[in-house]
């Protein structure tokens, strides 16, 4: 019995030792495996883990802001959330997607279909909805939907709304300029996105940031030449004239004559850039830059300038305009009334088509064309504004035999409002044509080129002042200031000719006439309120906008006697309203 007991104990001891040996071997094996993985396979498994939880995400760059010349905001970028998702994970959660759709105001079933299509195409990422309000984004995050995440983006906001909208333009949903100066200066404003590495959980939510691979470089700010306050007044003036005269559209541009800076540029109809649904029907188009019209009698000062520069005429030379019409072949040129004998000053003051066409037809066509060309007609203004046009102005070798006469009073030539205000700025600026600027600039840094002799420019300037004091433009008068300008009315061109009952009403001028600082052009298309002459429709808008511009720019009055007496400018015994 004793021998049997000893044998049994020995077997149990051996069995226990064997089991312990096996456990020891297993432990050593696991330890060896762990050491192997930690030492030799460390990089592989770390990369595998990173591939599942570490992501490289973009750091959006803050787009540069736009300000007016006084630092007031015109376009700013604000942070906003965008909801994104992983299609493979979203398609398996139809109930959760219905909740998400309800919060984001998406059509029922649209998100499910979008995720399914994306999954079938092998996509790993979709935008669920971009630019979501913060409070809504918070509610979406609280649903804890697997595969659904939020990322930060920027949304453009325009504090001025409709005012200046066609100048500033707008950006698309990707914060890239689509219209206006947002497009023209997109590279300057946009900056460069950065990159950072983050750790995400299994649902795609960020747990922590690891490091920044490349910092975002914010876009640079832009200080425009626009005056926000004046822009509001110009915008309202157009709304008022459209209502009063039942016009189709209108434009107004205010420019500093020495620097070429655009202080205000307004068009009607306009739009609200903050409302994506309002950017329809061509309302986002900047008509002052992209649309052309035949300027009518506002071209007469340039014809007279060409006549004076030719040396064939002096300001007091007289032209016989009776009996109020003039025939060139089968074409007849008419005045509103018989003005008899008129000197060159009288031709401008009375706005005589007969007088100016008789002067023009005595000029060398090349010389007349050269003067018009030097003022920028038929050439792009060089503003770099998207869509700017050159207008239409034939070389004299292509002129019809009547065309030299018709161009002299604004037919057979088409211009933009920007081209016309720039040309009038040159008359005001002693014959120096300024470069157009939408960016604020110092007068010392501005430049231009001489296009007309100083003495001739001043002579024409005096003629234009008489238009306001004793001619067709008396409604453009501004108490306390001497104003120079010219009315214009033209029939609208249509296919095959001109419409007899559709007009363009124009006024172009500058002030103070003794030392011009600002030039303004007003263009009203197709007024149907019973009046259509530029003297009646456009001139009052000029006076309204220019009076605000002079006050805002702190430009001192130059008609001291008018201020002292408290009366308007002295008017002659006869004032014609028709031009």
C-alpha cells in the first residue's frame, strides 16, 4: 500500500510540474510575442491604428475682410458649421437619418438616398449640409449618429445688404469669389488652408488634436474706395427715381476726379448678397461697368473739345442753326427749337444737335476720333472689374457719311456709365484722364495721363457750368456750389433701329465747378412716367447724390454769394428742359 501511495504522489507531482511548465512556456511565448510586436512590428501596428483613428483634416483659412474707405465693414467672414458623413455607416441607420433630416430641414428620404448613392460609388465622405447655424449643429451633434461629424468653415456676410452689392459681389459656398470685387481680388482675399492631424473615435468625432502639419494663412483685408454712407444715399436715390418715373433700370457713379477712385456705384435693380435665392435675373450684374448705352448730348462737350483742339474753332465762333434742322443726304438732324446763331458756348448751353453736327463735319475725322479715343471711349476703362466692357466706337475709316455728325451728339457710339464718369473727370481735372480705382488710394500716389490741353479743358468746363446756370441742366443745381454738367437724352436702340417711345435719360457733371473734386453720372433706362428728358429725370438725381457726396467728403462750398443770400444759382430768362 505504501509503495502504491508513493507512486500516486509521484504522478501528481509530475503532472503538476508538467502543467506549470506548459503555463511557463505559454507565458514565455506570449511574452516573446509581445516583445516581437513591440520591437519588430511596432511601426506596422502603429500605422494600422493611426489609419483607423488618426486623420489629417483641413484648417480653413479665414478670408480677408473688405472695408470701405473709412474702415466700415462691407464683407466679413464668420465661422459656421458644416455637417458631413461616412456613407457606409449612414446607410445602416435610416431611423437616425430621419431625425437628422428633420433637424436640417432636408426633404424626407433625401439623405438616405444620397448616402446610398455615395456608398455604391465607393465614396468615403459626403456633405450632409453645409453652413448650418450653430444651434442646429449642436442639436445634430447631440444625436450621436455614428459616421456623422461636424467641421468648421466660414460663411461670408455683407453688412450693407443691397447697397454696394454689385460692386462687392459675393462668394460661393466654398468661400471663393463669384462676382464683383470678391472675384477680382479672390487671390488676395482667400489665403491658404492649413492641415492638422487629429484622433477620431469610431463614429468619426474628433477626440483630440495631435499636431499641426501646416498652419492656415489668413487672407489679406481690402480697403475699398467706396464710401458706405454715400453708397446708401445713391442706392436710395435710384429707388426713388425708379418709383417716380416708372423706369426699367438705373445707374449712378461718383468718382474723385484726381484719383479716379469710385466713391459710390449703385444700380437698380439690385439684390441682397446674403440671400442666395435673390441672386437671379441678372440683378447681380454691375450695370455701371458691364452695360452700354448711347449717351446722347453728354458727348457734345467732347466734340467741342475736339473742335477747339483742332485750331479751326474758337469758343466765340458762331454757327447758324436755323431753321432748327439740318440735312445730310437723306438724313435730317433736328433741334427742339430754332436757336438761330450760336457760338460754341451756346451750342453746349442750348444743346443744339444742328450746331454741334455742323462743327463736327468740318473737323478731320481722324482728329475728332483721336480726341474721343484719348478720353477712353471704345476702350476698356482698365478697372480690372470682372466683365467691364469697351463699348462701341468705330474707327473713322468705318464711318458712314452721317456717322461723324451723329457721333458728335451721342449716337453711333455706346459707352458704360464708368467710361462716361471717367471722361467727365478728365474734363474736370484740367484734361488729365485718371486711372479707375476701386481700392482706396492717396492722391499723391495716383496718376493719370493728359488727354486735353489745360486751357481747352477749362474752357469746356466753363461751358458746362453755363448749362446748369442758364441752360438745360438747371435741375442739377446744388445750393452753395457751382455745378458744371450736361444733360442727355437718347432713343433706345432696338433691332433694326431706334424705338420711338423708349429713352435713356442721362446727366453727367462735376462740382465744385471752380475747383472740381467729384464727378457723377446718372443713367436712367426707359422712364415711363410721362417724362423722359435727362434734364427732368436724371438731373435731379445728380443734384441729390452729389449734394450728399460734397457734404460727406467735407468739400467747401464755392458759391459764397449763393450761401449768403440763401438762393439757388442765378438763372437766365429762358431755360430749356429738353436734352
